[in-house]
């Protein structure tokens, strides 16, 4: 603190100068310091919350390589590929590998062997079956794991004929694949619409197309706003299903215009959240007869908390991030044009509002979307929901680990 000097104006005689030292109380200093620390902590928490919320709603179109190929054995014997061991490369089932930053693609099968003895994680390896190379050059180096297994389009991936069509929507024309049924006489007027998940591509849905084709459905696989190749929304952000449902509504309207009498909706992950909002908000929901959901987001609040915990983000910052999304005054910090009310995405709380039969498949070991809300929703609405819980698969990888079971379950539900 500065030294203050008390001076009396000079008269005929000189006055002595009295120096007064003002010493603040220790409690005052601590209080001021405490306020400063609190302000700093609040600003830090706001920064973390803003970063977290923006990450949730920002499309991730550029994804980094997450897998390293150590060796490829493409000789006369069984073809194999050796990878650095990691939870995803050790997972049972069939998967894909994006090569050369997405320019190429290969498909791998079950684990043949693994060496997890080395102390350094980078030296641990896993050998898997090499099923095939779809495009590009397969050689040692970086790659990116593809949980879809397939790549390309319905014809190049699974040999199904299809048409590229455009679905008129409020945001603009949405590119879509339209796959005809095996026989037009099997299910006349019955369509299926497949909705992929957050930052995913339409290839995520290809695994379901042969089954739907075989069952006699005409299947539509549309893009939705902010996909690569689809119209961009005003804010360029995901709205967690609270705006994307309009694109699914547009897809249903297109199907009806082409002769659909009923529509089955099939959604993965955030695609499930979009489907549920469509059922709630769209006038076209009356055309929906059944719903199939794979690892769906039943409650965004739970998903956001779970992912904040995984990323070691404090619970207070996670809660603040949800508030920032939902307040009109703070939505600009997150980058969304309209507030996102997380509460309306809680279908456990809104279970009584559902009215469509739903097949709900979820893995207890889902590392992205916890299965708890799916189980709770099924307990609340056993009259509508058929629950199929799995053990072992990671997020949306039930089909990868046991395609026969996945297809049998869906077939029985739709039949």
C-alpha cells in the first residue's frame, strides 16, 4: 500500500510533517486475495466449460489416424496384418482400416494372436486376419480404425443396386441413397430410413442394408445438415437432434411422396436421438410403424457427464457447459444459433410420451454412450420397448462382433 502524508497548509511558522502509515488488516488482504482467486477459478471453469460444450456440438470431419500397421503378410498362406495393440485393435469382430488419410481402405477380421508382454505400450502387437483391400496401398504406417467395416456405397460395399436421389428439406436438398427391395411384392409401400450418428458417414448404415433389402424394404439413407456434402446449418453446429430431426422428417415426406405407406426408422448413436425427436415433433411420425435403435443417446445429460469424466473435466465445468448450451444469453459462447435444452433429450423422464414400438440394442461395455438410460427406459415402457443388451462390444459395434445375432434380432422384430 502507498504511504499517505497528512500536511497542514503553511502559515507564519513551519509545521512539522507527520507521516502516517496505513497498514491494512491481514483479513482484508486475505479477502481480496480470495476474491481474486475465486474470479480466476470462475474464469478458468468458464473456459473449460465453453471448450467442452463447443467440442460436443462441432462436427469432427477431419479425424486423426489412431492405428499403426507394423506388418502385412499377404503371401501364399493365411493373410494377416500386424497392428500396435490398443483397446480398439484388440476388439473381437470385423472392422475396417482407412489408409492414406482416407484415400484407401482395408478390412480386417478376428484376432489371431497378440503379444502384450513388452513393457512399452508401443511395442505390444496384435495379429488379425486380413480379409481384403478395397482401395489404396496397404503397407506399414499410420491408419485409422473404421468401425463401420464397410466403405464406399451400397453397390461397391455389398453389391446392392441403388439410386442417388435428393431429399428436399428446409435447409436445402439432402443427398441420399435409395436402395430398392429384393422384390417389390414383398412389402409394398414399406420403407426404412437409416440415420447415422454424430460425425459419422452414411457408410455406418451399410451393415443394415442387405437385411432390409432381403426383408423387402425400400431403404433411404439420407445425409443430414452439416454432413460433408450436405447443406450447412446457419451455425454449422450439431444441435444434438433438436434441429436435425427436420431432415429426417423431410426424408419421411420424400418416402411418402414416392408411395410409402409406412416407414421404419433405424438410428445409430446420435442418430437414435434424432429419431426420437422426430417421433416427438414431426407430423409425419404417424407414418412410422417401428423403430430400431443401436446404442442410442437416450439422455444427452448422461452422455455429456460420462464423456466429461472420461476427459477428466470437472463436474462443475460439465454442468456449466450444459447451461451455456441451453441459455439464450450464452449460446454464442458455444456457437449455436438457438439454445439447446438438454432436458428435452431425456427420454427416461419423458418415457410416457413414447408411442412407437422400439427395438433397443445396447452394449453394457459401450465406451461412449452409457447403456444405463436405455435399460431404464425399457423398464419404464416394457409395453413398447424390446431391449437387447450385449456384453463386450464397444460403441455401435454389436454387428461387428456378432453379425448373425444382430441380424436375427432385427429380423425377428421387423417380422
